[in-house]
C-alpha cells in the first residue's frame, strides 16, 4: 500500500490536499503543529497518485508508493 507522510511543521492547514485527493482519504487530524495550524492525516487506502504532494504549497507531503519491484526478490 502506498502512503503519505506529512512534514507537519511545514503545514499551514490550508486543506488543499484534502480537497484534491481523488479517493478522499485525507482529513484534518485534530492535532496542531507548533505554529498553531491543524495538521492532516491519512485515513484510508492511498493509491500513490501524488496529487496531494503536488498541490501542497508548503511542500509538506511525501508520498511513498507501494513497492513495484522490478526483478529480484520483492
Ligand atoms: S496542502 Fe499542505 S499545507 Fe495544506 S493542509 Fe495539506 S499538508 Fe498542510
Ligand atoms: S497520494 Fe493521492 S491517493 Fe494518496 S493521499 Fe495523496 S492524493 Fe490521496
């Protein structure tokens, strides 16, 4: 399964990632970073499309795509 990791201290709580996710798995977490912005969380199966990372104006999202191993042991 792919997953996203939020660099929470960069987040400004704009929720653009929540709006853009085509499978609707991002949501406000109820937690706040040191700047006082509410940070997001992943709740569901991520496709690894990276739309959230691309749209985030603060470059606060890293996407780790599920392993598609080419050759060798998985
Ligand atoms: S798009 Fe980026 S800055 Fe905006 S809420 Fe999502 S992670 Fe935070
Ligand atoms: S990578 Fe795509 S599916 Fe995964 S959380 Fe981001 S927008 Fe949603």
